[in-house]
C-alpha cells in the first residue's frame, strides 16, 4: 500500500511538472522548432503538397478538406503566386488529393501542371508513390529540384523519408503548430500534436524508413 501511495505521489508530481512546463515555459516552442527544418524559397521542377486530414471523405459535393490540408493548400497557392514549378503533385487518399487539386485550380493552378497521387495513407507511401509518378513523368531533368510542402511539425520526417528513397528534396514548412502557441489551451493542442509526431519519427527510425 505504501508503494502504491509513493507511485501515485510521484506520478502526480511528474504530471504537475509537465503541466507547468507546457503551460508556462517555451518547451513546446523548442519542440516545434526542432521539427521544422529548412525553408525553401525559390523556383523548382516539382512542388509536392502532402495532404493531411479530410473533414468529409470522398470526391462528391460534400467532401471537405480538414484544417491542416486546407492550411497547406492555402500556403501552396500563395507560394505558387511567387515561384514557378513545372509540376505540382498533390498526395493523399479518400478524395484528399482530388480536393486539394480542386482548391488549387480555383486559385489559378493549371490543370495540366497538376499530378494526382491518391493512394498513399502514410508519409512513407507519400514518398514511395510520388517517386513512381515522377520516375515516369516526361520532361523532368535527371535530378529535378523537388520541394515538399507540409505542416511545420511534419517537415523533418517527410524530408528524411523522401531522401531515404533516393530523392534530393527541400522543404517548405507551413506554420501549423506554431500558430497554436498563443494561449495555454492552444499550447496543449500543439504539445499533443508534436508528441505524436515524435512517436511516429521513432517508429520510422526503428523500421529503417528514415
């Protein structure tokens, strides 16, 4: 009984320390900065936009992009107003790629510049399937300049996966969790998102995917 009491007391102490650290210190900011790497600003051959979530799956009139996917597409449209790419690849399943393509076309991206990859369900599959599309795409140089656009917390793992499969890439980190640091409640959302990403990073490392 005494051991159980000590365990509960130690657990409560640790939770209290975590609560203070996340709520009142720059811990989450440091974690976010560690995951957000690079910031490519320039023209290229291929811009790859990795999809996030769907609020409503499918390709019908009710299909709706999730917040992270919407944010990535919005930043991609702004980026494409300034920089030039021969092709734009959108990657994601369940109507996600099609939804992103529809969004970008409405923002002025030409249909013949879009390449749709609609099967990938993981970051590794994103890279694997995009590579197959680009390997078969005519008109690209032997070593194309590829930029990956995704959420800030996702850029490190995404870049390492693409490089693991033999593609030299740059990344464009979209401010996502960095937008959620303004209040204690938002910092907890960011902390949970970053913690999940660190977990996925560790799994990919163990599986030899990065």
